[in-house]
C-alpha cells in the first residue's frame, strides 16, 4: 500500500511539473509577444508592469517554464 501511495504522489508531482511548466511558458512568452506586437500586456506581463519589473521579466517567466518542462521530461525519461 505504501508503494501505491508513493507512486501516486510521484505521479501528482510529475503532473504538476508539466502543468506549471506549460502555464509559465504560455504566460511568459505569450505576454512578451503580445506586449511587443500589440503594445498591450495581459496576465503575467500586466502584473510585472504593475510591479515595475523590466520588459525582459516576462521572458524570465517563460524560461522558468521551459526549465520546469525540461525537469518534467527528465523525470519522465528516468522512470522508463
């Protein structure tokens, strides 16, 4: 039974890595593209502008998402 719970916990953690990675990639890079192309901000970019973070801050959010996705992919391959 302990193995079942542990496997479930690992699966949940793996799913959260994928989920947060995708969210951060979309919000970070999507916000940067929208802000550059249409001079408007949404989501993360809007919050970062309100906090007086430079424009490249949204790219950092996108790269954080890429790092989470890379970690999730590495864990997925290690399971196999």
